[in-house]
């Protein structure tokens, strides 16, 4: 059986680039704290956008989609879910909201994980929410020729409760070890969770919820303002490749956590960089409204829409934003993605 022990992180030899990422993350986190106290309105605006992007991004990774308009209505609870996909989306909204609101009183344990899973599936009325799987599961992948093959064989159902118990205990031991950097520990826990695959459905979304919780518990609240899930979705291919590399040999305790740790650190780093880029433009009103809109779009790591720009810069009219975006498209600085009403813009 897999052995869960993160003591190796005390002496693990990590590539130099890891230190670059971690040092930058800690520095950017300090800058975030300073700005948050000075410009609360800007962070409130970013928070509203981030929760919509998180709900959309985490579900989109699993192929659970609806229109941007419906996502926003569901997140804001101005409309009830109309179908199964929308009920899945509403479940993620509820679980995510709970983590954002009550993370300080939460701990990673069986009771919490099962509770979050119950909330995640509650609106779908599926009977297995809040329960570990009772039958063995496998993870399939579709090949380029349309055939499918087994990508991963998780822990058998009969061994899952014990494996999860050992995972919780191993995390608590490492969490209390001052020689282990939490930025290295968290992705190891998430990888092990995904390899166990403890639930019949919802494992990927649960892994992202647990990621956010553990980041919160270790002093990283960036996901409140920039969507961690949307960053993963934007580079889903390389994320799954890192997961594949780090899971090889897992059952035999011979896997290499490094590829997945690196992908996790990169994702977190990009979140902080996105916050920093946005703030450079949003945090000052000395430059013209046109330049602020241009700077926000050009600095955005992900495609951004007119509604998001209005939320971020409420003092700039919708007409001005539309005019600036139109000029940027015409000049070739950005490209337009999607229909006129729900279009997004990203730099070329």
C-alpha cells in the first residue's frame, strides 16, 4: 500500500527555479497585504470577478459548462440552476463560498472533506455526495484516434478510507514541521489526493477546493482576488502532463513529486503576477481612462470582457470601454474572442 510520509521535503533537492518561484511568491504576497489595506475598494472589485472565474474555470476543466451570463447569474444567485450542469456549477459555488468565508475555522480532516463533497453534489441530488466511493474506479483518457485507454488505476474502494486517513495524518505531521515549506507540501498532498481518487465523482473539483483551503491555512489568500482555478484551466494540458509524470510509480512509492510541485508553484506565481499587473493599472487614477483600460487588457494573463472591465473600473463608462476596445482590435493590439455580447479580449 502507498506510504504517506512528507518528511522527505525537509531535505529535498529542488531545482533553482523553484527558489525563484517561491521567493517571488512570498515577496508578492507581502506586497498584496500592503495594498489590500490601502485600496480595499479595488480588492473588493477583483473579488467579485474572481469568484465567477473560479466557479467557471474549475467546472470547465471537467467539461461542465454553460454560458457566461448563466454562470454570473448562478454565482450571484439571481437565478436558480436550470439543468444538471448548472446544478453542478451551483454546488461548486456553495463549497467555494464556504471556504472563502470560514477557512480560518476549518482543518483538513475526514469530516471536512466529506462535508465539502456533500455540498459540491447536493444540488444534483446524486445519492453519493459526502461518501467515499463504494466501487473501484479507473481514469480513462481518449487517444487522438478516438479510442480510450486506462490512464490511472486509483486506490481500490475497500482501501480508500484508510488511505485518506493516512493522508490526513501525514499532512498534519508535515504541517507542524517547521523545516517543511508549505509551498512544497500542499502540491504533494493534492497529488496524493488525486491518485487516491476517493470519490465516485467530483475528485478534480475537490482537489481544487482543498488546494484553496490549504493555501488559506498557510497564509495565501490570493485565490480570493485572482482565480486559481482559471489559471489551471488556461494551461490544462501541461497541468495534466505534470500530474501524469508525478503519478508514475505512485503505488510503489517510487513517484517523483517534482513536476507537479513545479506546476503548482507556477500556477500560484501567475496568480500573484496577475494581481500585480492588474493593480499597476487599477491602483492609480493619474493616467487617462483610455490608458487604464488599455493597460488592464494588455496586462491581463487571461481573456477579459467588458463586464469585468466595468467591475474593475466603475468610474469609467461602458461607452468609453467599448470605444477603447474597438480601437485596440482595429490596431491589432488585441484580438476579440467570442460573440459581440459576451466577447473577451486578449493581447496579440
